[in-house]
C-alpha cells in the first residue's frame, strides 16, 4: 500500500492491506468483534485510545495505534503487532497496556 491508515479509532473495519502496512510501521492494531453491539466495550476502548493519544501528544510522538471493529474474529478482542497476536474474550486493560508497551513503535522496514 502506498500509505498507512491514519492512526486513530474507527467505527468501520480497516482493509487488511492497510492493517499490514500500519503494523510494519510500528503500529499496534486493536480490533473488536461485537455482532450484537457492545456500547460498554466501545466506551472502554475510546477511553483507552484517549489515554494513549494524550501520552503521544505529551511526548510529541506519533500515536501508532489503531482501534477498529473486525467482525470476522473468533474472539471479542485481538491485539496485533508485527508477528504478534493476542486474543482476549474480555476487556483487560492491564493486558492490553502490556501488549501495547511491548510492541508499539517498532518499525519493521528493512533498512
């Protein structure tokens, strides 16, 4: 892909090709699947996004985080980084934080 999907929170799925490019550029993609709707989960994800957005702004860094629905998943939540995947059945902020902190910002372009 010629570009990445802009870092941010989405209410529609992001094409897989963009997801791969975002991961390659050091991003973490957090996706959720709620066939019957999940307003409480979405509120928690929005708060999580705001937390990381404020941190990135404070540190004057790019956010490197995408949160978006992905209806085809076999789990409720999935965290993805380059060659990494963690599935969750429930929102667990400490596990999500550990994953993001471990993998966000690692650029995988060959130099």
